[in-house]
């Protein structure tokens, strides 16, 4: 906002992206902004919703303090956006869109880099909820602290835990939050189990699993990222969460469009 000292033209209102107005007898100018909803076509709505939701996912990942995205000359942000174009598209109403929060989606890419990926699946070990992996005892020998692994001193394994929170019926529209926290894994955290529990993963010496009641929680998602010499493995989110599904339907698309005064073209 700037105060106008010499108003030769005597213009008020919006001109060329600027708005002039009078307050307490003095004239001011500011950049014009508009929060009016803009009607979109179905295709434009899809693109906008995907882009805005991936932005919200990026903010949640960045807030975790552990971002590993290697993509040539791209920035970490650009690479994240590029490799998360195949996830389901959630259609959010105007209020949800402007809340800036994200939904927990299956197969979201958590990290990307040249290291061998860790394979995992949700299951059970002796009746306990578990995250079954293709890691072997050799893989977890002498694990380093994350900062050491980033700086070229050994290998670290990071467990990413994604939590979906729901705020029901906020002005007739549910709002939600996605938070991501990261834990450094130690060899003691793992249990060795027979490979027969881990089909299709095979290991003569057995493979490793993490056991915890958290792995049965339908509002949590998980991923294990391998770190070495500042590089990472490419890893995806695995989850039991289906909350996002209600926002991927035709009904959700129409509700989102209606909150923006409808679609242009065919509905």
C-alpha cells in the first residue's frame, strides 16, 4: 500500500491491476486482488485440484525436515511435483482448497534417489500388526545417525509416519490435516521373520519386520527411506487409509465445482 501525494489524474477505483481509494481524507494505492471464485472446465478443475493438493503434500513433507528428492537439474520441489502426477486426484470444496491441508494418499512418492529401494508391505507377525520388509540382518548392521549418513558416514534407515487428522463438519464441510514425522531406525527395532511370511520377498536367512500397533491404524501411512552419502532410495507411501476415496468420486467433483459456482462447458 502506498500513499499518493500528488494526484494529478484524480483517478479512483481499479486501473491496470492497481486500486486507488480514499481513507481519512487521503488517497492510497495498492495492488488489486480478487478472491472471487473462477469457474473452470472439468479438465481445468482436475489440473488445478491435482496441482493444489500436491502443493499441500509438499508442504507437509517439507515440514518434516527430511526431504530427499534428486531429479537432475530440477529443484526438490519441481521433482516432487513431477513424480507425484499419478496419484488419485482429490476434489476439494473452496473452503477445503483454501485451508491448504492435504489427504493421505496411497503410493505418494516420499523420496527419490539412486539407492536400492526398500520393499515393504503391511501385515502381521505372530498376531501383531507389522511392516514387513525385504531388509536382511546385513542391511541393518552398524546403522548410522541420519546426519552422518547424509555426510557420507555409513547408512541410515528413516521411518516416515504420515498421520491423517479429520475435523468433522466445519461449516458443513469436513477439514483435514496431514502431518509427517520421521524416526531413525536401529537394528534393535527389527524382528527377523521367515521369508515365507513375506511373499513375494525371498531370503535364505529371513527378512526383517517392524512390529507395532501403529501399523494397524487406518489413519496412518508409512515409508522406509534408505540414506547414504547424501543420496536416498525411491520410496512410496503404504497405508490402510481409505479416507481420501470419498474425495475422488464424481459426486466430490460436482460438490467442488458447485462451491466455485459450477463448471463451464458440460457438467
